[in-house]
């Protein structure tokens, strides 16, 4: 796990400087498992997507308690995001806030959740996608949500999410200044493992950090996200991938740590 240790140290401080990344069109694939462009066939659509079929360490996975190794050396995640201008894009399969970025490239939602905990799937999962400064490596923070109290970030974004749901695919709308710090973690504990992007090209060697605390959203907020999906299935979660011999670490701070 030398690779995981390296990433854990270079990805403690996450900084958003500005906004500008353009979303890739994703209407070439589907989440419909019965479709000939569904998840089982993603690797056949383009040669550069072959990792979706042949990659051995793919994401998402089931975070099983008996496969988790509890550690304290990874260190607490510390965010240093700065508010920035952003755009909201309807990708058909997902809605994404994106823009000119330094480390935080974009965030987007999946419904239902892509990762599971002991086989349990949740209502929504948000992915905060980061890229390292020097070598363009990818690190993603995932946060899962179940039905309960409203999520304050989604409440703030409601007018914009409603507007983008009616826009054409890949049409961007400016949403003004967005502060990523408003996306709450709610826990110092997190899972850490090496996987891949969960959409084509399913690129490998992605460092995944899944916040242990499952946060809450309302049913209305779940529907708000799902209304923007173009798939007839109204879902955009890739099926679970084999965990194989990967180690999944759970960071739990020592009792004396703040």
C-alpha cells in the first residue's frame, strides 16, 4: 500500500483556486444494464475505455466491515477550499458543478449511491474530484446520503438544480460563487482504497476517500437530482466491482487527537 500512503499525505490539504474544466459529453453510454451500451459494454464502446472491461481494480466497491483495516496514520482530512465562480451542467447522466480548477476539478451526484457499506446502498452519493498539481493524479472524495433532514448545500442549490434539469444536455448555466466548504463531511473517519473512475474511461489508480458518516437528504432533494437524469431508469450508479485482494483502510483518529 505504498501508493495509498503517498496519496494520503499529498491530499491532506485540498485547494480550489478558480473554475474552468469543461465536462466531457457522456451520451455515448448508458446505465441501463439491458442496453448494448450499458455498464457491461462500456469497455467495448471506445478503445480508450477498455479499462471499464479489463481493469482489475475498478470502482465502486462494497465497503465490507470484515475487509476493513482500521488505521490512524493516514491523518485527518483538512480542507482549504476557496469560493469560486462555477457553472452547473446537465450531463444527461449526472449534474455537475464545474469550472478553472487547481485541485478540486468538479463535483457531481449519483443516485442511488455507487459505493455500499456492508451491502447497503444509499439514496445519493456526491463525488468531489481532485487532481494533483504536479502529476495529474486523481483523488475523489465520496459522501453518501440517506433519507432524513434536508442537506443545506442542496437546499442552497435548489433553484439552480431545477433550472439545469430543463436545459439541453451539456448546456452550462452560471451559478455564481460556490463555496465547496458548504459540502459538509460531518465525520473525521473515512475509508481509503485504490480504485478507478466510475464512468468511462474508468481510469485506474484513483485514490478514493469515502466519508464514513452517512449524511441525510430529503426525498424531495433525491427527486431533484433524479429529475435531471436522462436515463429512463432514472439512476446513474455503476454496478459494484470485485474488490479482489485490495486493502480497504478505515481512518479512525486516536482518542487524544482533536
